C-alpha cells in the first residue's frame, strides 16, 4: 500500500516564521503608550516616601 494523499505534502518554505519574525522586529506603537513626564511635585513625593518620611 502506498502512503495516504495527506502524507505527500511538500516541505514548508518557512513563510509563517518569516512573517512572525518581521512582526516581532517592528516597533509596535499601538501597544506603547506615552506617559506624561513626572512633575516636580511627584518626584518630591517619591523621594519623601523613599526616605521613610510619611508625613
């Protein structure tokens, strides 16, 4: 008996892997949100908490 028709597929050219790597290497601006810069008051509060002063 010969092999089934489904067992005669040709080898893959790696197209799916190529497209995956291309997408993985391109920057995704849709997922990265620009954060607003930390204001001076926010930095002061962070340093106060970091020093252990909880006033």
